[in-house]
C-alpha cells in the first residue's frame, strides 16, 4: 500500500514478464529507413510486493532506427537483465542502472525495465510519474510526425487532415529526392504553420547540400540529417544553416549531448527516454540543456498507451519548449493495450496522466490478442 515511508522499504522484484507485441497501425508509417504497417514492441511487467509495474521497450522488428530489434531486446532482457534484478531489492532507477552497467549498449532494452521501475515506485508512493520526475505542466503541447506519403499531393491532403483535427505543429519525414519539393509545397499552403523535417540520417555532408533551400522556409528545425556517429559533420552542416539542426539518433547519453552542444553540432535536442536507456538519463539531458539554454522536445517511437503515458510525464518538465511527437492514441492505433486512450485537446495539447505511476491500466484481452510470444520468470 502507498505510504509516506514506502521509499525506505525494500522493493524486491518478485517476477518479470515479457510480451512480444505486434500491433496494426491505422496507416502505414514510412521513413527514410523503411515502411511499416504494424509495429512491434515488448511489454515489460515487473511484480513487486503485490504491485505491477509496466514498461514498454520500443525496439521494432527491424534494425532501421536503432541496431536494437524486438529480437535482440528480448535476448538482452531475458538472458542478461532479468538475472540481475530478479529477487533483488531494486531501490530506484539509479540503482537499476548501476546493476545493468556491465551490459554494454542496448538502451531500448534497459529503458523498458527502467520505465516499469518508475511505475512501481509511483504506485508504492501514490505519486504520478510527472510528480516523481518534477514535471510542471498538466498538459503538454504536441504535434504529428507524418511519414513519407505516395506523392506531394497525398502529403498535402494528409497534413490538411491533421490540421483539421487541431494539431498545430507538423513534422514531415524526408529522404533524398523527397525533401525540398514537398516541404516547399507545404510551406506555400501553410505560411504560418509550425513545420519541421526529420531525415533519420539519410544524408551525407555532401548530399545534404541539396537541403539548402529548406533554410528559407522558416522551419522550426531540421532533425538528424546525417549519420548517427557524425556529430562532427553535423557541426559543419549547422555552420551552413540558419535553421537549427536537432539531433535524435546521435544523442545516446548526456555526455553525447554535451559534446554536441560544445562543438555546435545542433541547437535543439530531441529527447527520447528509450534511446537514452531510460527516463533518468532523459532527465539528465533535459537538465543539461536547460543549464546551457538549449530547448528540448519529446520525440516518439509510435508508443502504445504505456510508453505514451511515460512520454507525456517526461514532456511536462520545464525545458520541453517545443511540441512533442506525442499524438493522440487514434493517430496510431484503433485498438491499444491500455484502457486509457489519449486525446487531443482543442489547443493542440494532451493532458498528462495524474494517477500513481504511469497512470495506465492494461487491456489484457488486447495484450493477449497482439502477443506473438510471452516469457515469465519468478525470483
Ligand atoms: O525519428 O522520430 C523518429 C518513429 C519511429 C522511429 C523514429 C522516429 C519516429 C517518429 C514517430 O518520428 C514519432 C511518433 O511517435 O509519433
Ligand atoms: Mg527522429
């Protein structure tokens, strides 16, 4: 039961369950690295002292965005992370991160468990994740990340649809040959729209010269044009552009964030707790950027209701100063795995959950229907 001193009591991990889910998207999602009609992820459930904590590991089927896949994450979670925490008294996120420090890389796998630990802590203490993280807003500004469409005309129609729903910020995915023409078309139709683009590493410093015309389109930012280990060349590109460059894939820790900002590789950072190995490191990047006067925003990985609740809590921190890629549930899934569905408010915000922990409950029938495999282990 929740009580004032619960955080002094042990939090022994009694059991861990994994569900490998495959969920149909309402519409295909295409980026420079591929097109998906279904999204895979792993649902992580921790049991401790009669409570359940939920976490989402956002690794997808293919290693397109990250080298991690649902398959590698399953392996790392089952064979390496589970043995380090089962039966152990895991105090908090910092304690969890110390225990898994010997596992190199695999941030998406680690972040899935860390999320479940935060959910457990919140439920034990009767506090929402937003409270635990130090969030200052009860609603957060959001936009839509629009995948590459059949044609520029199809893109225009899709964007019109989202604007009609009330979204006030649009991000479009670009790749070589599908960039300047569509972005210019959108800007012509919507002169005042808050608009940004995301290349998911599809360019080199040379091929990115084709993006020069974007610099006259008053974009909020250009996200991750170059390869993920090209922090140095992002600095050269940023020097050629007035538009802020924003890094996503390149920032895997608060150290990377500091390197990138110190050399001027970007002026904005996209924070995804998953890519950073968990919410703890995400807050560290947030705090660093705040100290350095650099705005951040919350990225998305087409999360289910579980990960979406986590993103909303994170985005309620004060230095999240640009709208997040945290759209309403119905932009992604007709059927979700949580009973809670997140809806867009008329002012292009989504309300942050305020029940203990993540503040979501599982629709077990949906979990079972979407499960490709499950694994259970007890202490
Ligand atoms: O680069 O931001 C990205 C989805 C999957 C992988 C990478 C990215 C994305 C998105 C979708 O842009 C954001 C969302 O969840 O709406
Ligand atoms: Mg991105």
